[in-house]
């Protein structure tokens, strides 16, 4: 090993996959019985209460390594940088100048980019002519729920994904002809979807499936699952797996960038990513822009830290329309407290207690925005195949036909709303009467603002609704309201005052609404929401 190699430090950390809950053996695929058993099997990685970009182990100094304080300050990997050149000739000229003074760790020719390691930053600076775009390499991780920070009444989804998506029954053709790439820890063969997933390794991989992190397998099953216990959104899709994270769920921005470019070049119309970091990488940004030039849609988990912003690369949605942050809901379309917010382009999908596959022919209850992203990615593929359209057209249809899930209109907690494939497939079916008590937004009192609740009624059918009776019960009593007219897809909001005193001493406050009409989907006619102080 050369002195340069000794000085190049590639971070690693121990991180359990984002999977929690109960385990079923291959012979016990009976959901009604299984959900009564809650356990963490020895084969299931333990949850650790750590958050993206906050692990100190990545930036512990090596003995004698004291010259990369800039990376340390930014939370980036020490002794590494990305370099993006204007032309391939500029890249070649740099490599000729550099000789053995740097080590090339990754090379992305489509971006004229390198990820390099170095022993001395002064030596590196001497090799540059100022025309390069130099950036940091940030550690990235498969996320995990933030120490169980979720409302007490959060409803797990279990095996009801198809019902949640508005699909009446399993359809193996959904997603057929659509190519999806998943960037994760790898996908092992499983009874829930078979053995047809090809793994492309950008890191060294273990030969024994038992040594694989199950995060990628769980995510893939929410796209491909063709089993009653683990249904996927697009079982007919062609899925390829780009292995960018190790058995501890650790990756970095350069590996993700390399995989995005390769997946886009391979013709994947949709790329699903369930990992990230809080470092803004110029290399990763360039990869996202490249994927947009190839018309690829990137669906990316927003993160599980309860922050008011998404992690990267989901945070690039503010600049690129092809980036769709995934935010998490429970089975009743309530925002989950751990889910990061997303300011633009976001969609919502279940992220609490979702049945998923796991290595060893097992099944787990999968939680986090890591589950939401592949569900949304699979939904786009399902619409593409069912409507014979491209990814951009399918995404536009999904935005148009979302179910309201938070404040009326776009909001950073639930994005444009909850994905519903069924409404898209039935959009040309006339006469569907479906009034939904879609969402409640309870606002506690604060300085200058009295407590209130926004009650949102949505027409989720195709028939214009008239004189819809709505009964709302709050701590103040019961109000009888009426919606005079509501076109297909429209939302009517009512804002009702709540007594400030009911929030005193940390009390929980509940609001219920009920639509007093018989329609196509009776389950969405009632809703109860409880606000509990943080």
C-alpha cells in the first residue's frame, strides 16, 4: 500500500436497515395471524436512532491526517473531492498532470467527472487550473425512522397497498414494458417477486445473500410484489438494481451520481432512490440534471428526520422537475411526524408498517420514506402501462388525480397529495359519485392566531356533486355543513374555530367529519383526526 493509499480515507459506519416489525417464515404467509405477532428476528437488522449526515464516525480523523479541515467542517468525506471538467480533453489533461499524486475512485465520463482521493490538499490545488468545478463527497445512508417519533395513533398499512392505491384487484400487467432502476443495497430473489432482478454492483458485494442488507429487497418488493401478502404497485415492470450501499446501508454522493447516470443511460424511465444526505454535492446535482436530459423521472425519499427540508438528492426538486420527493403517510393518509418536508414536486405514499419482502424468504413491516419512494415509482410505471403514455405524462396524471391529504392544495408535509392509481384508470368512467372526507388540518393556538381546524371535502369521483351534507364534530359541538357544488377532483375547505382552552396542559384534541350520503367508496366518508402536542 502506498503512502497515498494510506492517507485516502473512505468513510464507513454501522447502520441498520430501515425495517421494523414482525417476521414471517416462508411457510406462514397468513396475514391475519401474523399481524398479532410483533418481534424483531435475529435476521432483521436492529434500528439505530441516528440520522442522515449526523454520524460522527465518518469524520473521525486518521492519525496524522490534519490537512482537510474544509471537508470536516462541511461533514464531507476527508481526503476526497469531485472534479467536473468542461471537456473530456480537460479531464485527460488533468490525469496526465496528476500522475500518482491522486487516486481515481470513480469516473463518470458522461459528466466529464472524477471522484478522487488525495493525501495532501496543497498537492491537489497545485494540479488544478481553476476551470474545474471542485466539490465535496458526502456520505449517504439508507434512512431509518427517527427513534419511533410518530404519532401514537398512526395506522400501519400491512398488505393493503392495492386497496390504498384505489385498485380493486391484483393486475400482473401493471408496469409492463416500463424500465425502473432502484439504487440501494441490492435485491435478492424472493417468493414475493421471483428471481428476475439483475444487480449491477458499484461496490464490492457479498456472495452470500444472508450477508446483504435487506433494505433494497424491501424497497423492490413494493414495486414488483405479486403476492397477496406483499403486493407491489407495478409487478409487470422490468426492475434493475444498482448496488450503491453496503451491508450497513452506507454509500456516498459520488456512487449515487454514478448510478443515476448509468441507469439513465441504460434507458430506465424511472429511478427510485431511498437514501440521501444533507450535503449539496455538485456532482450529484450534475447527475440529476443529466437524468433529466434523458427524460428519466427520479423518485427519492425525502428523509426521516422530521426536518423542514428534504435531504439530497430529493432537495433538488426545487431546480429540476424530474425530481419527485417522496413524503410518508400512514394508512389513513395522515402525515407521519418523522417524514421530512418537501417544498416542491412531492407526492405522498404509505410509510408506516407496510408489508415488504426481506432476505431469507422473510417478510417485514417496512417503515419510512424509503417505503414511500418505491410505491410512488411503481405507481408511475403502472399508469404508464395502463394508459400507454410516457413517464412525464404519467406523472402529470398522478399529480392531477391525487387524493387530498393535508392542507388544501400543495403543502410541504404531504406534497401534491396521496397517489391514487384507481382514479386515473377510472377518469373516463362517467357517473362515479364519491364524496370524501379527505383531510383535517388542526392548528393549535399561537400568538395572534386562534385555534382552528380546516376540514377538506374532495370529489374523488367523476360526477359533479351537489348539496353534499357534511357533519363535523369538534370540542365545540357538532356543525351541519353543506357543499353546494363540487366538480370532479375539486376540494371544498371549511375552517371552523376551536376553543383555545381545549389545548391547555398538553391535551389532545380530536375532530371528526362524516359525509351523510351513500356513494361509491363508503370508507372515505368518515374521518377522525387527533392532534397531540409534540
